[in-house]
């Protein structure tokens, strides 16, 4: 139940900010990767397939971890 509420809150917050990080999020919004915040899909463009989305997340997560201070 908490996860459902959190996902809805996240989706609402992202909509207000004008983007989504959710793979199948609001298609009318641009999509950004959740780790580096880079645009990965233009607003209105087709959704990224699961494999391509996973590859982007893997790369950006690794890059974000490198940039974290120890």
C-alpha cells in the first residue's frame, strides 16, 4: 500500500515538474533518466522498449555512483 501511494505521489510531482522518469509514464511528458536527469525521450515520442530503458538506467546509475563523494 505504501508503494502504491509513493508511486502516485512521484508521478504527480513529476507531472508538475513537466517530465517523467517512469518507463511507461505520461507519454505527453519528456522522459528523463532518474539518476542523472538527462532527457532520454521527447514528449509525445514512443515509449522506450524495456531493454533500451534498462541499458540507459544501468549506464546512468553507474555514472551517478562514480560522481558520488566517498
